[in-house]
């Protein structure tokens, strides 16, 4: 059978070995043409050729042996983003060129950066109390602080007056009870005296 599924009544297409050879020759000519133009680097092309040769040789071996080798051939074909995979460290020259390269920002990015710097500068001045808004806020806070202090003094004064009134009322109550008790004792003694005389 060929590759893929065939539908009932559908035509089957078989590849001709001559067509395959012609196709490979055409691809090689295109690669060489690109290489001459400088589109493809020679190292990447050599890697592609060596990969394709390894795949074909491993497929032939896998077909001959079967089993485990067939699984191995699919591994290099699948690209996986593995975080544990070791990545080649960049050359020092590459790092220096990146460090020396000037990053040009777009107009929007530049404006946004300027706005952010302006905000930070304004916040710093506000914290130091050098802006008009900070001065107004500090004046408002001073007025509020003064009002709170006056209110606290008033409350303390009222509390002191209430305590004095309580102590005065308690003293008056003691004096009143003493005078009542004294008048009761005087009245009772006078009643006793009157009763005896009869």
C-alpha cells in the first residue's frame, strides 16, 4: 500500500524511483544556487545533509533489525523544548556585540519611558515636600493636627470638670447626710425629753 489512507474507489499513486532521483537532484541544485547567493550558510547546509543521510541510514537499519531502532529514528525528528537540555553557551564575541549594539526604542516606547521617569521624579519631589501639591497637603495636615490637639484639650477639660463636679456632689452628699443624721438625732433626743416630762 502507499503512505496514508486510501479511500474506497480512489486512485493509488506510487512513486517512481526515477522521479525520486530527479527530485533530489533538483533540490541539490537549489541548495547550491542558494549557497552561491549566500542565503544558506555552509555549516547549516552540511548539518542538514548529514541529518538526512543519518535518517536514511538509520531507517534502513531499523527496517532490517526492527523494534527499538524504529523508535530511535523518530526522536531526532521531533523538536522538543526541554528546559533541562543543555544549551551551548554563546561566544564571547557574540556577547560583546550584543552589549555594544545600541537598542533603538520606538517612539511609543520612548514616550512611555519618559512618562515613567517623569512620574518617578515627581514622586521623589513630593516625598521631599518640594512640589506645590505636597506643600498644600502639609498645610492641610498642620491645620488638622492643630484642630485635633484643641479637641483633645477640650475633652480633657470637660473630663476634669465632670470629675470635680462628681467629687463636689459626693462631698455635698456627705455633708447633707451628716446634717440630716444630726437633725434626726437632735429631733429624737428632743422627742425623748418631751416624753419624759409628761
